[in-house]
């Protein structure tokens, strides 16, 4: 088959769960050698994601930019059960003459295509935490999500949590949903490379530092504020200073880890906000860390938890949403809405070497079942259903 894959939002300089998924998906599809041809398309003005070198994969730069979202119009069309109008971008995608289109993100809305569509759907934050979004953005997200799910022939979800969310909130038919977890790439492994810690220290200013790591852009649902409060509690009540390295940054974002740490009285040297970390450096960062702490309030999957386990990095994470499906019995769970519970988990993973050794071993074993060769067949089976 000739398969089109949307590449919007996956360009260099971006690292979020969706971007990681898209880039690794392309590599896994090519390595699976199913005999298919792949066309990664991006709208005008966008850079494509990194594409593996293979004669079976190509990039199509479309002439039309992304359409401007019109949430009120689209909300009315949704309420009337009418499809959105076909626009130039939809015509261009249909003209690629692919057998199906895999919308690998919900970053931009699924258009009125004649070509069959499979949609990967991660989560619906706006349904669980509407207070985190301005009204216009919340309506825009919900309309785009509902429209995309309705237009797709199949919806690929990374977790049972997301599948249940779709059936309960969108009334999506169960036979339309395909469980296809995110995989983890071979670069995430426990064996440190020669001089990698020295390179990491030089690049990010972490000389000889033991630390916990939290890789997340500072969106409200990532819950940085409670994590900083937990660190402040440990410092104040337990005389325990736990250094933290935070990655990720948003353009124009004021809720930086540094600002949040300062607001609860943590010294600058305890919380290092290193900003954007390229994909190539993430495995070394996990391997260097004493542990990963992941207090997110909502995840449709939880890619950093999987990456850390694969690298032999002990994990403490929130027991919410899809995270227990990823961590299984290989992580130390806590309630992310309670600062005291976060603090207890941080203290345990920081001070208890036996716990870290146990989590390290369990995590490596659990991550093996999420290697891409184990999960990519589910994506390919979904493609076959649309043949």
C-alpha cells in the first residue's frame, strides 16, 4: 500500500510526546519492512520530521498552509452533524493518491478527505482539566478532537485509558478503536557510552551532580508547581536537598521551572532548568539521573516513563490516567494532587538504594515489551483493515 502520514508539528527543535511518537513511528514502520510505501506530508510553512533514509519513504511539501481554526463555525457544524467544507489542503492530500492517510497527531484537524483516515488520539485534556485552557482554545481543541474521531475510519489509541475516555465521553464505537501502544527506540538502553557523562556535564552544566530528572514542557497539567512545593517541604521539614533537572520550554512561557522553584523559596542551584534537550541527549540524561520523577496530572500514555525504564533509570510517577498501564509494577507511584505524597516518593527514591535497584531491574524488564518490534504490528494491522 501507499500510505500518507501527516508530519505537521514533528519538525526539529520540538520535543513533546506527540513529536517523539511521530519520529519513532516512521523509523519503526520502515524497519518493519511490510512492503508499504510511505509519504510524509507537511503543510506549507512547516518543516517535516526527521525521516529515515529509505527508498520507501518520501516527503511531500504541500503548497497550502494549515487552515485557520474557526471553532464557533466548526462547533455549529458538529452540532448539526455536518462535515466541514472541503478546502484546498484536503484536495492536495487526496491528490497524493495514497491508499490511506494516518493522521499521527491531533495537532491540526482531520480534514474532509475522500481518502480513508486512521487517527492516532492521545488524550483529551480539555475534558478533564478545562480550567487549564482559555475558552477559545478549549472549544477549538474539543471541536478538532471530536471532528477528527468522527471523520476517521479507525482511531489508534496508546492506552486503555484513552480508549475508555473515547467511549465514555465521545460515544465512540469500540470496534472503531485500536489499542496500539507507543514503542521505545533502541537508543534507550542502560549501557552508558564512553565519555557521555562528561559531554552531558559540559553541555548542560551538571558537573558531578546527582539529580532527579523531570522532562516535561511546563504546561499546567505537568504539575511542576506541586513538585517544587514537595522539594521545598523536604528541604524545610526533612533537611533533605534533592537536586532536580527540568527539561522543556515553551516560547513565551512564564511558568518555567526556575520561576516556580523561586516562588517556593528553593535556591537556584537546587533546580536546574536546562530548557530544550535534543532527542540524541535524552538517553544519556536518563542514565545519569538517580531517578525520574513524573508528577503529571494526565497522560494518554507517558513516554518519558517508558524511556527512563528502558535506560535503567528508577521511576517515581503519578498513579493517574494511563501511567499505571506503562509503569506496571516497575515504578513507585504517588498521588500527584498531594504535595506530601509526592515528597514521600521523592525522598524514598532519593535515599533508598535498594528500592532504586529493584525499580531499575523491574523497569528494564517491563520496557522490553514496549520495544517497537513488539508494538508496530498493531499499527500495520490497522492499516490492513483500511485496505
